[in-house]
C-alpha cells in the first residue's frame, strides 16, 4: 500500500470507525431490552456514500487519489439460523470514475451476520468481486468490459428503529477486492461506506 493512500484514506477510515464504534457503545448502554424476534427470511437494502480507492496494475489509475462514491446497488438477503445468527448473501456496490467513464465495483459475497446485542450486529464474508460498466454508462468497445476476481467484506450496524418486522439501521462497510483484467493485469479496490439500511424480517 502506497504512502499516499495511508495519508489520505486510512485516517478517514480511522475517524469514521472511531465515531461509529463510539455511538454503538453509547447506544448499547441505553438500549438493553430485546424488542423483537428475528425469524425466517429477511431482506435489506442500503443507501449512502463513502470513499473508494482504485489501483490498476497497468498504471492507468493508482491509489494516489481517493474518490467519493455513492452506494449502488447495495442489497443483502438471508435467512435466520437462530435469533442472533443469519446466513446471508451481500451485493455491495460502488460507482467510481475510470478514464472519463463511470464504472461499478461490487461483489456477490456469501456471508454471516451476528447480533452481538439486540440492536448491534457484525457482518462479514468472502466471495466474488465484480468490476463492470455502470448500467447508465455502457459504451460499445470502450466501457463494456466485465472483470471478475475475489473480495472480502466486513461491516457493522446498529438498529436505531424497530417496529414489527421492520428495522432501520446505521451501518458502516469495508470492502477489499481484486479483479483480473486482460493481459495478466489486475485492478484493486478498497472502499468504506456509511449509510442507512432498511431491513424486513
């Protein structure tokens, strides 16, 4: 990892993580009673934004400058194994700019989600990384390539509102991935997002 990404991205990640963990710690002290039962299938989608760093081994783009990004799409679905543990599939995604085109770096990640407390959960997994053109910016022979590789993901969230089978959470997600390009090249990405998650159980 280059000195520049350490100077630009990592301090931002550290500040965001500290603020998020602090808020969770406070919230756990004020909400200790179980309010709902989680059971069966659930679906969640997230809206938010964050930062992403992209580096291409061909030298076309480097980690020297992080980009702001918005989350699209970011969907998670799964099934509760018990009241605190779920097996899930997560579809994280971020839009980034590459050579004047908008592209999407995301994945298809089998994962596990565990509720440490009634409202606080942690989530992580490893799976397929996907680098593709943004659906609204596909150009023949210029921005139409799809690339695949491997990605790891870790996230945490806190449910700030719960009613019946619905929960609204604040969450943070870190994704690291590498996809393989033509000519034995590869593209690496690291993203950190913060957003609101809307869940139905």
